[in-house]
């Protein structure tokens, strides 16, 4: 396992978390819960972008791990 | 009542029973739920009287039907009037419905009040035991309500522990909606939980069930479906999405911290660290909603 593939794995977990959170935000009945799920989803989204950028950087530095 | 005399007795009783049953149903409906719970002294008395008047008239063949009906109507109307006046005036309420009597204050039994209500200490301890209190010393405050029930407040250290005592933040929860009953979809409940039939079909498919198998299905505050099926031998998985999401969040947070230790690039190190902190905050924020 290379670093890049580890980071990619984490990125996909984050995407899954994001999807689950948005599903909870839609399905919850309580307004407060809806809000919290939505807010945290946006935070997770920021982290996802950071990680995605890092993957681009890593791939540029070491093109052999691209894919 | 000439025509009544000509009829046989049992016909009269059947006829009167039906009439009075309807009349009493109407009276109690008019007086509302309070009449049924017999909360106040007045309702208790009027409830008994209405019942016995009806019984008397139905079985007493020689008595006049209209007199009985009149008495019931008067009792019903008076109770209604008293209820109305009680709503308006506090002093009237105290007079008619009575006030609670304090029997224990600051952990001490007030013997004078006990005597006034003609309660023995045995009866008081019996009432306390019904509330699972076996030591009078544990009680901070107890009131004998007008209806004869005892309300007791335990001392702070003897009260059950609440999340507030432990300073745990809890999420508010909406009441669960029953959306499937006896294999039928209840559309109204489904709508008030903000879901549709298609969603329900999808959730049932996820659980590998058909609608006919489900005896009871409820949707909770988070839109998760829990079911009880006819065949008790089959195990249905309980919703795992929320604990699973928490586990994923924790794993990712740990991963981010690991990356921040592994990388040699300073810029990425701070990026990973910052995001690990963000994740931790998110976990703390979501904990009340995802656990429990």
C-alpha cells in the first residue's frame, strides 16, 4: 500500500460519510437534527476538498502511482 | 305512560336500557375526558349519581322514564357549569374540587395534616410504597391530591440520574410514527413522517421483506424503519446506519492523524492536523444524534 492509495481510501470513506450525512439531513424529522447533519456535511465537504488536492499533489510528484 | 303499561316488562327494560345508555354516553361525551378520569370530587359524585339514576330508572318499571332522564340531564348540566366556573375562578375551584394537603415537607411528616385528612401513618407509608419509596426520610415533599393519590418529590440525591445531571447533551426526538400495521400501510402516518410509499417499499426491500410479512413498522425521528414481522423465528436487523456512521467518522479521524504523522511535507502536515481537529469537532457535535 502506498501513501496515495491510503489517502484515496480515506477520501472514499469521507465521500461515503458525506452521502450518509446528507441522507440523514433529508430523512430526519427534527429541525435541529436536520441542521446539525447539514452543517457537519458542509464541514466534511471542506475536508474532502483538502484531501482531494493533496492527492493531486502526490500524483504530480510521483506519477507512477497515478490511477 | 299508558302504552308502557301494555308492553311486557322486558321490552320496557330493553328500550329504556338503550335510551339511557345513549343518554349517558352523550352526557359523558359532553363533559369530556375529565368525567371519565373522575379527577375532581364533583365529577366523582356526579358520575356515581348519573349511573345510579340510570340503573334505577331502567330496572324500576313503575318509575317515570322522563323524570330519570331529567335528573341525568340536570346532573350533566350542573357538572358542566361547575367545570366552567372552575375554569374561571381559582377560589371556586378550591372550594369545589378541594386542594392538595401537604403531608411531608422538608423530609418531615406533618402529623397535624395527616390527622386532618384522617390518614394513618400506615396508609401514608402504603401510598409511598406504591411509588417505590420505602423510607420516609428519602422524601423531600409529598402532597395528598384531592383525588386521594399521593405525589412525592424525592430528595435530590435519591432521584434517578438524568442526562442533565451528567451534563450530557441529548438530541430532541420526535415521536415515532407507526406506518405499517397488520400488513397495511397507514398513509396518514407516512405523510406526517415526511415519507412516501415508494420510500417504504425501498426500505422493506433493503430488509428483504414484503409488506405482507410485516406486523408492525415504525419510523423514528431519524427516518429509520424498524419492523416487527409475523414470523418470530426470523431475525430482522435493527437499523445500524447511525452507529456505522459514527465508526466511519472515528476511523477517518484516526487516519487523518496518522497521515499527519507520516508525511514529511510541512504544508500537508498542518493540513492533515487541521482536518483531524475539524473531524474531532464534528464527532463531538454529532455524538448526541448518532449514539442512542
